[in-house]
C-alpha cells in the first residue's frame, strides 16, 4: 500500500470514528433531556443506543445507572456503575453510587468498603460522608457514624436515645437543641431494618395497666410526636385535650427525601404501585 493510500485509509477511519462519536453523543444528550423531563424509560433507550455505538465510554453507563437507580432497579444500576469503573477505575462518583446501591441491596459491609475507597481517593468529596453515615448506621456502628456525620444525629446518650425502654417524659424537657426545635419530641428516627421489609419500629408500655403496643412497619423511619402544640382541643365526649396528653408514632419515609439522594427514594414512577405495611399490635402483660 502506497503512503497516499495509507494516509487516505487513516483519514477515512478517523472520520468514521468521529461520526460514530457524534452520533453517540446525540443519543446521550437526548437521554439527559429525557431525564430532566422525568421520562426515564425513554432516557434508558437513548443511553443504551449511545452505549451500542461507543461501548467503552464510561459516561454512558454512569448516566444509565443513575436512571436505573431512580427507578429502584438496583441490580441494573449496580451493573452499570461496575461497568463505569471498568473503563474509569478512579471515578469517585461511580464508586459512591455503587456503594449506595450496594447498601440498598443489603450488602452493608461491601458498601462501606466501597465508600471508604472513595474517601481514600477524594477525602473532600461532600457526597461520601452522608452515604457512609447511612451505611454505618445500618451496620450498627453508631460511634463511627457519629464521627462521620454532618447530616444525621446520633442518639446515644441524648434525650433522643430510645434504644432502651424509659418514660417519654424523662427527657422531654431536657436542655437539648433537638428538644428545643420541636418543643418536645417531633422527630424522625431512622430504623435499623431494611426499607421494604417488615421490622419492629417501636414499643410502648404502660406499667400501671400492663398494656403494651408494638409498631411494625416496612417504612424506613418513624416520627415520634408528643402533642407539643395541643391546647384545649375538643375531643371525644366533649373532653378538652391538653398539651402532651398523648403521643403519636407515625411510620414514614424521611422528611425532605426528595432532595436527598442517599435517603430511601420516595419517587413513584408512572405505572408503579405504592404500598406499605404498618401494624399496631396490642398486648397485655
């Protein structure tokens, strides 16, 4: 082959590669636009087309993984984040997302390993520690979670600590910033069980009568409200209810979940069905 023919062959190959790359980027751009308009299924089609054209581009796998994660298709999201790291092993954001998804799938120790690796690569990344806090709590490593936390409150040795049975009133007026915020208890507690599985959220005992209530839920959190703002509210039989005469245990997702990506998702996509279980079990002792 003459030098001229070789040169022409190389130029044709380069033009072809550029054309393929431009086409892939068009699909990628279309996918991001679909994500912005919440058309996630269409976004997946576009990102998949981009991957088919440029199968070694990590950005396309990462983008599709984020959409799968939004749809709670965790196995697919995990596979895409892992593929991202094949082509870009030090992509910290991909490692973080893989850690979050792995934790949601129940492998808390693998999640912590991934998030620690991300921390080694980029200690100043603000997305790492919030994700680590959730994983450390799921592992029951509360002391380490306290060190890592700038977004969650660790409850040990505070008026918010209900890990052992005691009177609600014991800490309700103690000097504590959280008590001050709620004028008593009006807070969400993160539960230990995995969201979506039925687990024990709270137990309430009345020592005088022997009555006991157990609350079980598939939700990730429970709000304790101690009726701090009740004032002469008309109740049953004309009775006037007063401040702190009762308490509520409200099973729920975390407040502001829609804006916090490492909280359990509250997004319900078209065609999906929402359901959860909450059981109030009453016993006597």
